[in-house]
């Protein structure tokens, strides 16, 4: 890294936020090195990209999650990667919501979706779990489905008989990782709109498949 790159990185970092968070931003996945680049960890990978984008540091463990304080244009956020494993994600999210008295409408959840091609995005204000076990646990424990969410495409199973667990725990290819990185850039642009109450604009701008439209 050159001295100019270092200065650019320092300038891009937001001031350290003070006071309680106004939003929770939660990326879903499974903890552990063996899951790092797997499809089920698309939420982790995407929130990592947003943390880098806003200069946040993963420095603490709280609410059974890896956490980072972030601030975007004066809006204080707590970024979270639950370490409860995917199917129990709601335990971590619910603890943080209760502690900070944060409403579901201010809890943004990022997670993988096998119905979308790799890098496809679907932003929604609320809705059902859609068969996703992490989201299912969050809705069950909170008693609400009014969580804004960004679903990140990880591609469909190669064929109908392919075991779902094997597919979501398989690793992204190099090409797919590049596509996912491009999707993360779109998420980085969508999140600030959502935080400022412009989720309809985020949906109209960033919902859709990757620009090439051919990554499965």
C-alpha cells in the first residue's frame, strides 16, 4: 500500500460513533474458518464489505456475535455477525434488539438466497422467512416479520436431487466470488438509502440480477 492509498483509506473512515446504535445491520452465516467462503455465508461476506466501506472495525464480541460500531452520515449502527450458527441467528439478534430497544423496522438483515443467481439482490421491507432457517429463527424469536432485508443470490442447486445442505455449504468459485464482490458494491450503495428511510429507492435501483445476467 502506497502512502497515497493510506491517506485515502484514513479519509474514508467515518468518525468513531458515540451513543447507542439507531440501527442493527446483521449479516447471517456460520462461524469458523471451514465456512468462510461458502454460499451460506454470503451475509457474512457482504457485511464484511460494508464494514470496510464505512471504515468499521470488528473489535468486540457481544450478544453472541462479532460486532462493530459504524456510523454513516450521522446514523449510528451496530454491525453484527451472529456466532450462534445459522439456525439460531435469532438468539443473537433478539438480544441486541432488546438491549438497545431497537424496533424490527430498524434491524436490517443480509442473507443468502438459493432462488437468485449468484450476485442477484432482492431488497424487501418485510416478509416471510422464505424457507431460510436463519431468518425463520429471527422471526420466531422476535414475533415480527417487519425486518427490512437484503437477499443475496448464491445460485440454484445444480440439479433437483442435489442435497440442499451440501449446496449451501459448498464454496464459491473464483468467478462467483468476483460476482459476489460486485453485488457487495451495490449493497454498499443500497444500505445508506435504507438507513435514511429510502428503501423504495434502494429497491428500484438495486433489486435485480448481476449485470451479465448469466451467473448461475
